[in-house]
C-alpha cells in the first residue's frame, strides 16, 4: 500500500511540475555531513572542518514539518561517516514516505560497515534505494584523482559487500570527467568487470567536474575536461545504454546534454531548483541547489519548517532564477527533476 501511495505521489508531483510551479519541492538533496576522508583534485569539501552539523533530533523535526519529500538524496562529504545514517534514513521513511532514496559513497569507509548500514536501510522498506559508488578511472588514475592509494580497491570491495543486496538495492557507479581522466571510461568499465562481472555500462552515471563556491569550494579550478572528450565519452555510453528502465531513460537524456554543457556551460533544460528541488546542507543552511551560493536561510532560524523561510528572500531568489541569474549546472541532483518537468523532451 505504501509502495503504491509513494509512487503515485511522486508521479503526481512530476506530472504537476510539467504544468507549472509546485507548492513544495518533492526532491530533497541533503548533505548529511561535510566530513570526508578523501583528497580529491576536483573538490575541496575534504578541507572543511564542519562544526554544528544537524543532530538527529533536528533532522526529526525537519522531516516531520516538511513531509512532502518523495525523493531524498543523502550526500556529503561521505555520508557513511555519520554513525546515525540509518536513523536519518528511517526518519525520512517514517515522516516523508519517499519513493526513492539515493545515496553516495567514496568507498573509504570499511566495506563491512557500509554493508551493515545498507542492509538496515534496505529493510526500512523504501521502494527504490540506490547507492552510487564514486569511480573516476582505472586503479592508478582513480587513486591519483582521489588522492588516496588503495581507494580503487575500496570501491571494488564495497561493491562486493553490497552485491548480495542487488535485488533490493540498485548499485551504480558515478564517474566524474575532468582533465585528469580523458577517454578512460571504457577502460574503467572493462577493468571493473574483471572483478565485478555483473557491472554493465548502463549502471555508470557520468558527471562533469563543475565549479561551486558554496558546495565543492573549488573555485581554484583548473580541472575542466576537454568538451570534445566529454562528448565522445557520453556518446559512447549512450550507444551502450539501450535499456528502458526509468534510470536508463533519464541517463540517456542526461548524457545527451552533458557534452553541450561542458562546451557552453548552458544546461539542456531549465533548472527547477527551489520549485521541484531544494538543497539542505549539514549545518541547516538551505540553498536552491547544491551549485547555488544564494542562502535562503537556515532551518534553525525558521523552526525547521520551510514554510517559514523569509518570504522576501525566497521571492528574490525566484526572480533571480526566472531571469537565469543563478549559476548554470548539469548535475543529477537537479537535472533529473528538471528533465522530468519537461516530459515532452523525452520524445525526441
Ligand atoms: S568529491 Fe566526494 S569524496 Fe571527493 S572530496 Fe568531494 S565530497 Fe569528498
């Protein structure tokens, strides 16, 4: 019954997003912690020393006062560094009944710990649970980009610890293209298949390394990939991905726009941030998207209730968005709901 209700609620939000603005966002991108053990060349989150992150009691208030999220993305930092990650997922399940919960990991936590936590999360009964393991190249290249020797083997071992859950848990690999891994996608997948024969190109999600002052804190930059390479990699992946699941159809369209974004920095579809999606960081700050520097407020200042965000600030940001005055981006956090709010775009 919950399955039917949650899927209908998500479908209804998606359909309504094609007709106009929504009264509440249905997708929450939540950075549960900025702690991270990695040393990535493309992201500076690992340099942060976060203090005052939201407690489980505060997250409980947030979920009970904003119960309309039917798609929850728990990201970081490294989410599995939060010892209460399972409890966080449980709060969303109890108070929001999401249809989709997706999560990320850098595979630097002990695989046995990730396994135990994911077994408990899967048991919560959320209909679609997805975990994305970051993987940016074959062993030597991945470990160089991530700055941690042995990280590639950590990815393999984490996947091996999770593979028994594959009936209930979708495992995908999140591959970020930068100038450090040109034309390495096919080699990465072939190498991974030697240790994980069930891996196929269709479970690879492409990202392009992007700048974000507020989130990745990487304005120092210098990592942009060659747009020709991005286009070739995305085109190759599209030829491999001919599936008809919702994920594969979304990925097909996402990959269609990634090359042009790398070249022009213009998204393929208009963002629906602060409409279909919103970003909450681990200290309670709210932003329209993970790529936006414009803080809407802090949940601690609005009684953990999005309805009580300062109306003037929200209206101002809506106007900036309407006039395309916010940073452009092409991330799965925001692009998926944006594509789903433009269903006719799937027809061509
Ligand atoms: S990309 Fe992920 S793993 Fe790397 S520093 Fe940023 S949050 Fe950490």
